[in-house]
C-alpha cells in the first residue's frame, strides 16, 4: 500500500491529494525500482479505500486483483520490441471506451513512454487532449527529452530521479533557502530586491527550472525530517534556513504543492515571460499567513 513508501519524496503529496489530474508523467532513473511506488499510486487512484488504510486494504478484493494483474480497469502498456506502436495505443483507447463495470477510475500505465513511436505518440496526444472523466493516465520515462513537448504539456510532471544525481552546490541550496524564507516570513516583500539578490544568476527557463528543483528538494527534505524518514537529500538539512524548519507539516505540504504547481506551468507553457512568472510565484507564495 502507499504507506509502504513513506521514504518516497512524493509520498505525503500524493497521500493528501484530493483532486486527480487526467495524466501524470513520472521521470525515473530506473523503471523497475520506481514501479512499485507508481503501482501503489495507481491503486490509490482506483481503490475505494484510497489504498491508505492497511486494515481495509488487506481485505480489498480490487487491490488483490491488481496485485495478480487481473484487474480489468488497470491497463499496462510496454514496448513491443524496440518501440510502443500506434496499434497498442488504439487498442488501449478502445478498451478504455468501455465503461468500468466496477464503478472505479480506469487507469492506464505506459512504461518507457519515451519508446512511443511518432504515430503512437500522436495517437496518445489526441487521446489526452480531450480527457474523459474517470480515465487517468500514468506515463513513465527514463528520458523525458524523448517525450513530445505537447504530451508533457498535458501531464502533471514528477521527477523521481535521485537527488544524488542533481548538481546542486551548498551555495545554491542556501540561496534558495534564504529566498524562500524571506518570502514566507514576509521579511522582504520587494520583488525587485528578491529577484536581484537571489535570481540574478538564473536567466533562462532552464535555469529557473533548476531553482524549482532545488526548492522542491528543500521542502522534500523538511517534510521527511518531520517524519524522521531517511532520504538521500537529508544531507543538506543543516544548511536550510532555520525559519523554514519551524514550519508546520501542513504548511510544508502546501508550499510543496505550490512549487510543484508552478514547476509544471514552467515546463508546460511555451513563450513564458520569466520575470512575470516569478513575480506571480513570489506573490502566490507570500499570500499564506503563518
């Protein structure tokens, strides 16, 4: 069940999720290692007990059928040879067009979505462009650069890549930590000052995306520390601003959700005005009263 993955960086975010998106895209280092958590998330999307109540889930027939790969409302697509073909996507759409006989969400998982050939990718794009109620897609990739940007723009994107592989130095972490602290505690409300002092090194969309990855990992670290969970980004806990460590768990979860929300906008929106985007982010984050 989902509670078996409390060490996952998005465990708290997903467990408290109330509104489901129509498509999720997970970027991973290793599909096999991350698949159990993603399957647990898919069960949460389907299971009427939300797959978080161990006592109920141990006797839940739906989850038992999913474990045995017998549950008809969970479809898993994987490459046929070296690629995922158009016919596989068309067959998937045909199967999903049939209403669930179990009165649950229908979930489809596409493993190695970067292996979609162009025809398959275009067919999938048409399908997710007009999402159907009760149908949720999960795409998994080890190489997000190979996914069509138009598909990425229609998904809620999460990176499960290990933070050990992220090239952050202590100064960058300290800068983003101080930046967040000044906004959240309202010690500094001047947008020009905040951007000049803390964002002047990040000029491109790629650079700004890096700052959001750093901020995401800061809050992931803080949340895991609250639960005394060992995680590979706890190594920089000591250099995070003290005011952020004093935040309550609900506040940490809220800020993490906002960071992920804006990060997805950054990924999905083309021709983005970076200055206006960061202004909106700072204003949105600073609205919450502690």
